C-alpha cells in the first residue's frame, strides 16, 4: 500500500514540475518513488543485476571448486601421479568395494544420529527451562552461548585434557565415586561416546537457542484457552507446545545432523580416528587420503560420496520440515 | 500448476545442495591441481652459478622460509641477523606448530607455487615430496665450487645423516644413492631416558634387554606410587593413531630384533611386519604398554610422553633424546636434574640399531631464488651456526662431527648423566630403519592403528596379517 501511494505522489510531483517549466530531462523521468527521480533508466535496469552479483560470486565460489573436485574424481591424480590418467568411475568402485568405507560410513551415521538426537533432546529441555522468565533463566540464557563461542577444535583439545585419565579433571571428580580410572578414549565405544559428548557440549546451546526463539514466538491464545479448559502441563506440552515448536526444532535438527555428518575437527583433535579405525569418519578418511597420503582424486571421491549422503539426508529432512511447517500452520493461533 | 510449491521445493533443494556442497571445496580448494610438480628439468640451476664463491653474490635478495616451531628453529631465528650481515640476504619466515606444519607444507608444495624457497622437513618426507619433483636436488649445488664455499666441508657431516636424505626416488632402494633432496640440520636418536630418583629408591637398573624393559615398566607402575611417586607409570611411549607412533621407540626396538617393515623382492615390496617374529614382538610391545604404559595411551604423542617424564608421571621414556633433554635441563620441569640417559635394551644379538628422525632443510624445486636459497642452506647447516646453536642455544644432537667433538659442547652436555655416552654408544648404528617408499605415511598410520587394536585386546596375528594384506595392494 505504501509504495503505491508514494508512486502516485511521485507522478503528481512530476506533473507539477512540468507545469513549472522544469528541465525536460526531469519531466521525462519515469514515474516512481521520489528517490528514483532523476535516476537514468540504464541504472535502474542494471541495479537488480548488480544486487545479485554478491550472491552470484558466492555461488560461483562454492560451485567452481565443487565442480573442479568432481572433475578430479574421474582421474587417478596423486602426488605420485602428477600427470593423471582418466579412470572413469574407478575411484568410486574402489570406495564402495572397500570395507574401510563401510566402516567409516557406519561410524559417521552413528556419530551424526547420536549427536543430533542428544543435542535435540537436551536443547529443547534447556529451552523449556529457560522459557520461564526467572532471574536464573535470564542469567543462564547469556551463559548458555559460551560453548558456541569456542572453536570446536579448541573445545575438543580442552576436553581431551579434561578426560585424561591420570591428570584430567573428569576422573578427579569421579574418583570419590570409585570411577577415577575410566580410560575415556582408549576403547572404540568410549572414544565414540567421548567424541559425541564433546559435540553435545559445544552444540546443545545452538539447539536450545533456536528452540527458545521458537517458544517465544508461539502465540499466547491457544495456551490461555488450554489453561481456561484446565489442561495439564503434559497435555499442553504434547498437544500444543511440541506441534507448534516442531518446525523450529526440526531446523535445528537439520543443521546439526548435516553438520555432524561432516564432522572432522572434534574427532580429529580428540582421537585422530582411533583407537584402531573406530572413529575414522568419512571426513577424516577423506582428509587422510587427500592431504596426508596425497591421493587427491581418491580423497575427493570420498568427499563427493559424503556430499551425496549429506545432500540426500538434507533433501529428506527439508521435505519433512515443509510438511511439519504446513501442519503447524493448521494449529489454530 | 502449484507455482509457489514448485518454487519452494526448488529453493529448499538448492539450500540442501548448497549446504552439502560446502563440504567438498575444502579439498579441491586446497591448491592441489594437475601440474603440481611435473616439470622437472634435467639441468640444475646450480650450473648457472660460475666464478669464485661469494657469500654476497645475492645481497639485497629476500628469501622466504617455512619453519616448524622447534627449539632448533628458535636457535636459527635468533642467529638470522648473522646470516643477513654475512650475505646481505633478508630472510622472511613463517613458523607453524608441528600439528599442522606438514599439512601446510604439503599443500604449499603440491600447489606448484614457490611461496617458500626453503623449508624444514624430515627425512621421511623426502620419500613423499621427492618423487613428484617438489624438492630441489642439492647434489649439483654441493658439487659446484662456485656455489659452495670450501668451509662448508661436506665430509664433516655424520655420514648416516647425509645418506638419510639422499635417495634414488625408487621404492625399496636403499638410502645414500641418488639425489640429495635435503640437508641434515638436526637429528634425534630414539633412546631411553629415566628418572634416577625412582630407580634409586626402588633399587632398579636400566634394562639391557626387551624382556627386562617390559618387566621394569610393570615394576615401576606397581611399586612407584607406593614409594612416593604418586600416579607414576613405567614407560612413556607414543600411542596416537599416527605414523609418528611407529618411528621412535617401537621401530628402534623392532630393528634391534632384526625385524623389517618390508622386504624387497626384485622391484616390489612385500610387507614383513606380520612375520612370526614381528607378531610376537608387537604383541609383547602392546603388553608392555598395558602393564607399564600410560593411561589413555592411544592419545599419546611425543608431547604427552615428554611432559610425563618431566612431571614425574613416567619412570622412563623411550623416545627421541630431545624429548627427554627439554625436560632434563635445569629448571625445565619437576624432574629436571634427575633424568639420565641410556641407550635402551639391546637386541638378542646385542644390537643397538636405532631409528632416527632427521630434521632437515630443503629447497623448493619451483623457487626462483635458488642460488640465494642455497647460500642460506649452506649457512644454516654450516659449522659456525650449528656450533653456536649447540652451545649457546638448544640445538643439541649435532649433525656435524666438529660440533659433537667440540669441548664446549661436550662440557654443556656432560651435565646430563649418560647423554654423551648414550649418543656415542648408538651413533654408529643409528640410521633410518624403514624401507624408503612413497606410501610411508599411509603404511605407518595403518600400522599405528593396528597397534592400537592389539593394545585394545585383538589378537596380534590376524590384525597384522590384515595390515600386511592391505599394504601389499598399496605399496607392493
């Protein structure tokens, strides 16, 4: 409405200028908002294209190396083979017939599902607690984001020291309970769970903040109506809060799940993929192949496979998010 | 047609695509590209240097160096003014911590650019960086009297060190043949350092055999905490899932048992770390770590091992002598003044075969300032700087005979019980004990992974056989 009013006003002003014998150039201006008056047509035509240049550059900055990476995967490019041969899909065949890949894929999925699930449950729980406007809640809300301000690799190094069995603070605190001798990262299960725990420590606040924002944006009227009808806390939570909150939670889940599928820093800093190959996720294997062992094409093929996995997972989750959003929109507000 | 739904769907798909795609450019943007190092010329740039040798031939030039954070580097940087005063060449340098130094160097060299003219590398890296043509063969420079001053004195280097950085670039061929792809600058022998205090209190003596070492490690872990050494365990050895776990104590003891990583069969390599003797040794090593090693061993790097010796958490350290030296010097740690050195257990036939790490300096084959870079390499590996580094700084383990025999150096090092005796006992048998081959880092990382699995309780035989099968297809 505002824009049309301004347009009308602008047109009227142009007419006035013509009557007053204003220069021909000004009277020839196309009707539009006052700010547009006197702006040459070529600039107005060009402006939309200029506005999308940053987006195009950003997209190109992602897609060019992606395309280049994809291109390399059909060669056998390595430090030992600087003039590579075209090998078609051989790198992918090697990956899919190698048991190491399936081991890594399994560890990657376990990690991503475990981390995303725990972070979601904890994040929503924290958000529900903080939603009550108490002094403690307001203070904790500020403190909550502190782990997010620490680089994950630094967090992993800090936790590595804290989990050190002989001098780490975690075992020191557990010692009175007879648990001072736990070797956190020395067993395959312990190493995976420790890695997930660090991820949870870093990223639960992210989920909590998104969920808290969602909670605060929910309309008050359905809750007031439920209270008038005498609905209990559990009923309200199950039938009102969660259905309306789901779109926000799912956004957090999508981010965390996709990020966890691509995890590198936390695991590499904590276990380097060990003990054995027990925490070698796909990203670590790709790094080892491409950077450490300098088999570039093979490492990139791993990355493309990982990309495909993340893409498919994102497709499914985003589609589900759309459905949830539609369903939430049906809840009376 | 549901235009809104269609656009919404596409937008979502694009978002998903973009988010996922962001993971892939990580690698392709790292600088790896075809042509990263294939244009090797047969003629060396050293041939262009003629006339009489002149340190000031390139005054006004700036060379760039990539360095790893290390006490040897500190000594070099502290003395750089002397180089600039002598040559008129300015040195710009970047120093990176060891954790990501080699990734940085690898990416930089593989990009085919000459970002750095000179860099630090280990002798093992010659096997990785040499075949793609990233390293300048320094042999022609060493042989050219116009480029190399007489006082540089090649014969003064310990022969095994120069040989350790010379290779024919052919897998399985012994070191000491072919191009000189780096110059030794500092080295580290893998020997045993121990806490004299706990040894005295428990009435122990350094182990002379591997069986004794295993027994000793277990004894210290059992008895030391009750003797006033709270939380002390027996022996600190590396255990992280990294190639660096294999090369120090493990490879040294492995070699003293006359065991091999690979056997050379004509033109191919056959993994030998699964021979019956190697399986027994590896099982015993893992057993020693379980009974007398550090808690959380699978995360142990040289840093934790060294720190534990200094903090009196470890009774012994089987690792690089420098890792113990930097805890042993006065005021460096709670254990300073109480750390002694010993060659470590002998093999069944009395062998003191020792594996070593050689910190070396190399030249980028793509450098456009090779002649100036060579002057820098000569100076950094020359008698004057290395003597100063060894005596005034902490550039210990000299690569030059003249420095190791220097009375001032021997005086300084004699403050550390057993250091010079150990150095001299192992020196003749210290060399790189691995078989040179391009897949060294893959092979040793997998080997460390296998060692972790055996430590975790898996049977050594099947694990090492699986490793050998895997490596046979990659290396053979």
